[in-house]
């Protein structure tokens, strides 16, 4: 707790000084009658020292205590999430791009502008679709405190990377007098900051290991089921009716089986599971092609696997389905489940073990995000998962919930330190409010 006391003490010392300076600058000779907007360079400098900035002209939107609590939550997580609370009349032209440029830190940026909210991120930290989903999820929130806490809670489960080292440095840009006053506390708490950061990283690593082990049981079942399909396949490459196309399909299926086993053996976190299920989906499609060639049928269309259980193989049609207490949506289904539904029966749903008993995979927790992403890819998942636990997390958009998501256009981001190396202005383009028009219906 020592490091938290350090941050609180320093911020309490600095906040009145910053506010006073802003007031003095606004009332200085030559200033207009209206209070001048805080320069974006000042906001960027403040965010390099703390993840939450509240403009003096917007102090009625978020109290200092609430801002402190929000900042502590972000810093303790060591994730590159930044929040700025600005007055409603703050200039919006190129706001996000300029803010990211001045801050110089790879990360996710959320801005509350009066009663409006929007966000942008470096694509190496969070995909554009992920940002849009997250903004959509919090647009209906009430006051700034509730909205920003929802935003941060979802964001911390979604982003990749780490917070800048300047946060750990303890507000290096504070006035000398404040540092002298807090010097003794900093000396005592400095080691605590480092220890807390290490504990947070170890905790996340342990959570990833535990989630992977839970997933391993399900993925091993998937691999075993595909291996059994290969064993039951009565095909020999040298048989008289076999041609090169059949042998190619068969070889692809065998390769996919071996790849899936290798990928799972090498997996170090839940996000690595996506490669496994993607390989299995590829392998099953190769078997479907082989079956069509052997039976003289038209080759199947490349479709996603059966929504209810990907082990059923490629789907044959999209049908309307309404889960109990849920929203109606179109889902891809195999031939057997299409028949069950048309007969008024329940489909054969893939259930997995959870701490609450057996549940459908889409209500089993965030670790199943990468697992489903490998099977279904990105384009159709939002519609399939409307109203489910996994769908709600995607809207957050915690698809993978803290496990790197394993989905989207995440790059090889290694940290959120002060650097412009990963900055792509295209990630921050568009006007304020553009992120909130992304659909999803979650």
C-alpha cells in the first residue's frame, strides 16, 4: 500500500498547483474573456506522469477522489490505458492524433468531452474494431464516473502491452517543493512500487497459466476428435480411384492434425489456442473436400464450422436461432443440427466444465475468446455471440479478456513506454465521436 499512498500524496500536492496555474494563465493579460483551453501538450505531459487527466474546466465531471481511484486502478494493472476529461467546448479537430503525438506513448486513449465519450488506440495495443466495440458498450452509461470506470474495467481486460515507466517514477514533473514534502514517503515507498509492479505481472502470468490449463482439456478433446475422424476415414492415397486432388486434401488434413498438436504443445497462454483451432478448422474443411471428391459431389463452399459445436465440421446453412432468454440471430449449422432445429428439437451444443457446472462454451468465460476466434474468424463472431457472456466481453471488447485476445489485428507490442516508434496516425484519424457509431448490438 506504500506506493498508493505515495501517488495519492504527490497528486494531492500537485493538483492545487496545476489548477492554480491554469486559472492564472487563463486570467493573464492578453487572454480572452473565456477561459483558454489547456494546450494539448500540457495534457500529454500530464498523462505521461499519470494515466488520468482532469482539466480544471471539467472538474465538475469527475472529482479528484474519483480520478485518483481510476488512476490507481490503471497503474496497478500496468496496462497502457489513458483517460482525459475535458470541457464540452474543448477543440476537437485532430484531438486524438495530437494527444497521442504529445504523449508519445503507445496505448489506448479515452476522452470524455463534456457529456460525450470516444476513444482511439494504436493497433498494436487494441484493434480498431475492439476500440469501436468498447466505445459502443459504454455509450449508454450515465455520469462520467460510471462511464469511465466501465471503460477502464473493460479496457484493462483487452489491451496489450504495459504502462510507461514514467508512471512508476512517481510524477517526476511535480514542483520541487512537492517533491521535498513527499521525499521521505517516496524513499520508503519506492521499493514498494517496483514490488507491486512485479506482483501484478506475476499475477497476470499465473492467471494465464490457469486459463490455459482449463482450455487445454477442451482443446485436447478437439484434437482427439479430429484424430478419430482421420482414423475412421477409409482412404488410402494409393487406392485405384484416388487422384492428385484427393491426395492433396488428405495430406492437408494430416498436416493440420500435426500442426494442431504442435501448436498446443507450444502454447504458453490462452491467446495461443487460436492457432490450434484454426488448424483444426482447416483440416476439417480438407476432409469435407475429400469426401465430396470421392462421392462425386460438388465441392463444398468454404463456410464456418457449426456454431453449436465446431467438431461437427463445416456448416451447410445459416438458420435463425433464439437461445433461451436471448436475442434471435443467424448461426451457421451442420446438417444434423439443421434437422434437429427444423424438427423443434434442441441442437447438440458443445458444453464445457466451469466452476458453475457444465455450460455452453459461449457462456464459459473469457479464455474461450481465442478458442472461438480460431474456428470462426473475426467477421461473423459479433452477430453469433449477441447476448452471450463472450459477446458481452467482445462488446467491452474483452475478447480474450486479458489474454491478449488472440484475435484482431494485434501486433507484436512489447510495451507502452514513451516512444513514437509504433505510432500510426491512421489509428487516430477521424473526428471526435467517430468511434461510437460501430454496430454490434451488445
